[in-house]
């Protein structure tokens, strides 16, 4: 009996399955295909679920899922990931309509082949093996790093001069030359290999002339950009964690393999939320985790290009026994997912805090990292209060409240979904708290309740 069979696939809910869908059309198509009459040869063994789905051709599609990943494979030509067939298979399994392989003669060969190949790839790409295989010429890497550091320093110096010229001319007239001056400055930062500085310059350009109080907001953001540029030029004088934060904000990245080679934190991690943001070329996935014993919150960032959804595709509400390695920083949040132990289990409602305590936590986080856009918090015992243009979430006793902000497609539907979960009663809500308010991602209606994703 191999490791796959020693673990038992804990059954998910239909909501957890549908939360994996890359888009609304896949979600709808998967629901339609989740009919037992369309499937044959289904089975479950350990953490593997598989089946054959009749399609338009004479040969059925082979779909298999490793729920410990989760990871997916289907022989259909779809570029969506997971495809409608794997979603339908998981919906059947969640509904108890996929039987154990013990009653059907064991796993088919194509399932075993895929699982073995996954295990082999995992062994080849484990952090230990990567370190043993070497990583190129260390001296050449050092020279490249020095050249980039010199270019970034020159770019930060030029940015300081441009900001000084901007202030000398007065912010009130910063909108007269249009966006061209900002884009030209951003391009200079890209040339200097400082993409973080370029991104913040573009944000300044978007502020100029936007709304009646834009000069004051532009002054605030200009001050933060000046602080970041000065920090970049004086990294050696900063404490180590703050210097790491400055480097990440400027645009220096740390490879996940390098992070995983350092200290790790093992815990039972609850998947709090998952949110995908897509543009024409790239899909960015943000997955939030909460440690049961450590109480730490972690952010997994992953990216998918060419219309493919990023991995991992962790359903909201699952509880993973796993190791995380945190990226360096003054307020470490971003983490890399390391080894996992055993199959995921159903999670519980996470512990939360009232509004005042959440605001205090956000303030402390800003003191360590003034460039933070938002801070993850779990609010407990709060009630959503609908409004015309501004919603709020308030403590059940009415002592404190915070405005709700929700952007992107489906934002309004997510707010009404939150109101429906509450029904006027206190709920637990996870989201990001920023200077504009609280953005909710997931809600729990009460003790033992299933998580309800609020974003699409």
C-alpha cells in the first residue's frame, strides 16, 4: 500500500468544489455535467478520485483529481484549469455518488501512472534536491546582483530628483501636463530594474486630477514614494527585516526555493479565502491561510499565464497539515507552501476579533510597513449594514464600525451574499482592512457553519 492509499480523501462540500472553478461558465458547465448518467468507471482510492465522462466523441474523457494537492488532469482539450469535467467529477464525489475502488477492482492504470508521475516530479523538485543540484555560477550571479543594485540605486536617485522638481513646481498644477510625464518617469524606473517604483509612479499619475481632494492624496502618496526611495538608497542603515521589506517594495524578489531552504513553520493551516485577479496576460491568485496553533496569517501568491489558472487550487474551508516558509520582511505575510502531511480535513470557523482590535492590528502593521495596502483580519460577531453607496460592518453591540469596500466584478453580489449569510445576526468575516475600509472575502454564519466565499 503506497502513501496515496494510506491517506483518506476527506469529502468536500459542493461550495468548496465550485470555488475551484476558474470562471462562471466553467462553474455552470460543471454543474450540468455532474449527473451520474454521464459517468462510468468512477472510483476513490486514498486521495485520488477518477472517472470517465462521455463527451462528443466515441472515447470518453479521463478525469482524475488528487485531493491532497489538489491537482487535476483531464484528457479533454480545454485550456481552463480545472476543467468542467474535473469539477463535475468532484461534485459527484462531494454528493457521495463516487464509490470506493475496493468495490471496482482498484485504480485503473492511467490513474496510477499519473499519480506516480506526480510523485516523481515532487521528488525531483523538492527543496533539498534543488539545492543539491546546484544553481549555476555563484560568482556570475553575484556580479549580476551587483549590476542590478547599481542600476536600481541610480533609478532611486533620479526619482528623488524628479519628486523634488514636482514639489518645487507645486502639486496643484501636477495635472496640467497629463499622464505623459508620469509614464515617462515610470519607464525610467523600469529601465532601472525597479518595477515596484514604476508601479507607484503610475499610481501617482492616476491620482492627479481625480476628485476634489486629489492634491492632498497626491501629497500623501508622494511622501510614501519619497520614503521608499530614501530607504532604497540607505538599505545598509536599516534593520534587517525593514531592509527586506524595502527591497520587496522596490521590486527585488526572492525565489521560493530559496525561501523554502530556510526556516519553516508547520501548523494546521485553514484556507480562509482565495481570490483571482486577471488581466490580458496573467492571472494572479491570492490564497489566505490561518495557522491553528501559531495564530499566524499567511498569503500564498501564484501566477498563471496564457489563460491557465494558477496553482495551488486550495478550496476555501479546508484545513492542511503543512509547512510554510515566510518571505523576509518587517511584517512577514507572504509565504511559500512546502511539504504537506496527510490529507486535508474540513476546517472550523476561524477565531476573530472585534472591529477596534482589527483596526489596532492594522495600525501596528502600518508602523512596521508603511507601504502596506491592506492587512488581513478576521472580524467576529459583526453585522453587515447595507447602505446606498457605502456599506458597513459593525460590532453586534454597535460599539464600532468600519466601511466596506469591494472592487471588481461581482462586488455588489458579494455584499448582498454577506447580508444573506447574516440575516441580521452576527457573523464571522475574513477580509483585508485598508485605508479605504474593509474588503470581505469569506463569511461564516455561526459555529460549525460552512464558509461562504463572497468574491467571484
